[in-house]
């Protein structure tokens, strides 16, 4: 395996507007022209799957209308336009997108605004809008090129529809989940899946059990290893596809099948998709006569995945190596899939003479 990829990929660029996206101050009659090269840069980042939003001190209706006139409004998710401090606005963007603030980049012409954001959120990369030349070449803005990446903004637009549906839904949580009509596909990874699977290992930190990162070449080697199983998960619902949202890597050991890595996109948080995947793995391990165990490496943000394991019936059975904890599935744990998710499990083999259904 290659060395871990630093967790420094930018997931979202947050733009100021006045004297950044356009020349002049809108409230003072400015914003007649776009800054040279900015529109092309916005479109380039979008094509790479970099999300984009706005943090601007302006009148919301006027600012959003000017973006529409420039043909750029569609590129910005959850734009924050108000007179609140910029640190609050960028925090709101991260919250709306359900990503960590350390995955944001903030672009603003004002030294004061950049300093205010950096003081409150030192994890955020702050960029002077005078330094946009060469920005597109920065490594943290060059994620792997995958079909899911190129479609990322569309996927997040669908998430907006889901959120509005959730906010308007009246009834128990399980009924809301049932109303989504979710269909989960769990399948063995193919060579065509490897770029996206590698991207998920490098970008996903919150719903990630061990933080292992891989390049596509590493995963290609694992596909040919007889003692390793690499699975991908995709999800659809009434609003459309979420794309590929999860990866599981399992190793075969004497008498046990060990989950080395289980991760889920933060876009499926609260859907219990992790629980459905673990139920599938339980059935597969049972059919093969193997105990199901898992590695878990705790950090500051992945406690939700620890709770997924515990709710599924796993408990700690000691330390695997250093800070990595070893979890073991109880023999009495329930093996029922959530009734609000249809699960399609494509066949694969974990040992030569057994093929789970």
C-alpha cells in the first residue's frame, strides 16, 4: 500500500463576491463585470467535483440575482449572503453540506475578512482573490477524476430535495426513511470502480472506521488477492441516485472474516446504510462458517461509525495493534435488514468453494 494520502483535499471552495467574483461593490453600484478568469475557474472546479458556495456581506436577493445574470448561480450550493461575520457564513456552508470545515477553502479580497475566518477556523485555507492565477493547479484542488466527481454538484442538488422533503415530513423517523424508497446495492468491486473507491478512502473521514487510504493501484492489487474482499455500495431513492457511497475491505483469517475498512459518504448519514451493510456481512460470514470481526481506529470525528458497530451487536474484544481496537460480533446479534431499505447483494466469493447469495 502506498503511504496514506494527507487529509487535505478541498471539498468546497467558498467565494466572496464583491471584488472577488466580480469587480466593484454591489451595494455601491458595482458588480458590472466579472473578474477576468473567475468564471472559467469556477467551471473548472465544478468539472472536477469541487463543490462551491458563497459567503458574502450583501443583500441576498440582489447578490443572487446578479449571480443569475452572470450565469453562475447554478454552481453555488447553499449560498450564505447576509451581514453576519464571514466565519459564521462559512460555518453554515459546512453544516449545510455536512462536511468538516477543514475541507473548505475561502477566497476573499479583504485581509480583514480572511483574518477573521482564520482566527475562528484556523483549519480553513484562506486565499487572497489577488492570487487566483495558478489556483487550479494546487494539489488539494485536483481530486481523482471519476464519474461521481463530475456529477457531484447534481448529487448535492438531489440532497437539497431530500432535505426539503425531510423538513416537511410529519411522522416517525422510520416512516420518513420508508418514504424515500431506498435501494442499496452491495457488489464486489470491479476495475471500473477503483478510481471512485480510492477517492472515497481519501475524502471520507467522518463515516470511516479505520482511516485507511488507498490509491487505485493499491486497490487493483487487492482485487487479485485471494484473502481480500473489496466491496462497493451504491444507493438510489425516489429522488435519484446517490452514486457510489461506500467501500468495505475485508480480510480472510483462520476462522474469521475481518472488516479492515468500512466507510460511507457523509451524504447518507442518518439512513442506517452502514447497518444494512453490516447485516449483509453477517449473513455472508454465517454462510461461510466464519466469525465476523472488525478493526476500528477512533479519532475526533468517526464516533458515528463506532455506534453503527455497537448497534449492530459488535463489542470490543481487545487491541488489534496500538490504538486500533478489535471488535467482535455477538453470536446473538440480530440479522434483520432494515425494512425501509431494499438490499440487492451481488454474488462474490470469500473462500473458493463458497459463494454467498
